[in-house]
């Protein structure tokens, strides 16, 4: 608001177009000060009831008239006594540009402060309120308090981008223009999780690469851990991802030409050898670029080869997985170790997208029957209640993973190859999706998992311990 405005009818009696009432519509001549004739002869009539008049600039004043004012009239340039406008007078003119509408007086503007603080005013109301705040200190203070209160109604938005933004942008692009060589559905989780971890590493300060990290897993009997650094975690991922890389025909990062990787097929042995052979990878980000390039090459190779490589075997030492399942396994490990790093440097990190989470949970559920059998062979679990031939129905456990990406699985208990049907379930376990993944990663002891349990206690115990036994260094 540029200054105090004068409401309708409060114009000074000296302007050419308003002196003597509304000189444009009749009454006295346009220049006759204080004229009282006709419909417009109010001689600034309403002005006597308003604010003190402003003296117009000299150029706008009415010319001096030597004639004496009519009887009962006011001297030139002064407002006459208030008179009632004649019937049929024209409507009052709108306020001049730069002045506020009469509708927005102090009382009205003060009542709009709450809506203004919530950004709920119209453009016209916002302009009127903000103009008023520059002139009224009391309303300005009240508006500031209301704006501060609004800030308490919702948490501050994070400056970090939404973790799902990259996938959403890529999906939008691919809908508009499909890729010539699409990434297979089973390789997409690995592509997404490595990209998320790489974004975290890009934001890190140099000193944070030395932050201590504890790698945790369940060794079949109890919790185990190994201390390293953030840099050491990336070197670990590089070494173990190399198992999948070599299955795809890519170079082994442990350089088999020099014999470094001879006889090293297990994740733990490869990692320890890599750390021993190149201590710098524990102190510097030297492994980051090779890890990125290896991950890109793996996704690129899987994309071009497609189903032709999905069923190739990846040797983990104690067991084998297909390339299809191994890339899901590596996506899960990448997520878990990204959380380890984020915890070490106090950085927020979200869970994977629901459909990627579902693929990882499904892999763990499919591996549970074989892991139960392995634990029985090694004496870590009791013998099955009865023997069941392959394909025949047998006892099962209903595994329910709740939340986005979860689902229902029926785990055969008596034989990995037995048929598992809903009607054969003798127990039921329900876990939140994140709790289940923490259990599979070995971060939660089996007996401490927050699981709803019903039915055969031994069956529940076998499945919970088998889930934790899927973890490794």
C-alpha cells in the first residue's frame, strides 16, 4: 500500500474534475469552486465527513474566480457543508490506481492474517495484506507469529532428493521412449541399489571413508561381526560382486592373471585376501571407481545377453546360484551395506522400492527350504518329523511378510522338493518386511525377531534360524 487513501466522496474541492461535486455530470461548471447546482452540486460534499483534505498541486487547482461565492456556499478550495446528493446521481468512482479497495480496512485485513500465513488468500487479498503489513506494526508482528506457527505444523522437508526419484524419472522416460536394450527385470534391483549407494558415496567427505563400520552376520550358531571402514565395505562389495562378473565373462577384480584369486571362491576369503593384498582400499576411496565400472559392465552384459545368461551358475564356494538369483542377492547385499555405511556416517537411507523389495524377499523365501535341509545335515537343527518324497505334499509353514513388497509364501519343512500347499501349513509366522530383511541379513538374532507366531513352535524356530543363516560376511 503506497499511502493512506481517501474513500469515495472525500476528494478535495479544488480538482478540475471534482470541485463543485462531480463536475463531469452537471451542476456548476467544471471550474466553479463550490458550485451547488444540478445533480453534481455537492462541492466536495462528502469530503466534510472524511479525512482532512489534501491540497492538490498548483497545476491541478481550479483557476481563481473573482466572483464571490454564492450565498451559503463555501470559499473556493474549501469543502462545503455536507449536502445530500440529488436523486439519480451517478455511482461513486473507483479508487485511483495505487490505493487500496475500501473493502480491505484494518479490521478485514487483520482477520485475513491467518489465511495469509497458510498461503490460503487470493492474489488480491495477499497483495492487500502484504501492503498493510508494511504500514501496521501490530499486524506485521501478528503475521510473523502466525507464519512461525505454521512452520510447526509440518516437519521440515529434507534437502536430500527422494530415493525413488531416479527410478521414477527413468520409468517416465522409458514410457515415452522404450530403451533399445532394456535392463532385465531381475537385474533392475541391482542396477537401482548400486546407483543409490553410489549417490551416497558421492556426497561423502574424504574423512568419512575412514569411518568405522561393523559388518554383522549370523554364522549358523551365533552372531558374528568384522570391523572395517567405509572404504573397506566398498572393497568387500567389489570382491564379492566379482564372482558374478567372472560368471558373465568379465575380468575378476582380484586379478587372476597374477594368481591372486586362485582357490578363492567364497565371499569371506576373497574379501580378506583383497584387504590383505591392497591395504590402501581400507583407507581411501580407491575401490569406488572399479566397483562402479564393474557394476555398470555387469548390468550392460546382462542387458545385452538377456535370458541367455540368466541361468548360468555363480560359484559362491559352499553353494551356487544362477546369475538371475545372484544379481538379486548382490542387490540385497548392496542395500544392507549401504545402510551400514549410512549408520556409520549418520546419513539417512531409505529402503528399496516395493517391487524390488518383493524380488529380494522372494529370493530369501525360495532359499529357505534348502537352508533348513543344510542346517539338519550339519546338526544345527533336528531331523524332520517325517520323510517326504519330491513333489509329494508335506508339512509347511505359512510365511507372511507384511508391507509394500511383502506377500505370502508356504515353506516346505520336511524336504526342499516337497509340495507346499496352504492346507498343509502347521505354523504361521508374520513379520514386517524390514524386520524380515534385517533377520535375513543377520542383523537381528532369530529369537529376538519381532515376529507373530502361531502353531508348531519347532517349525517356527527352524524357519527363523534358517532365515538368519542365509546371511554371511
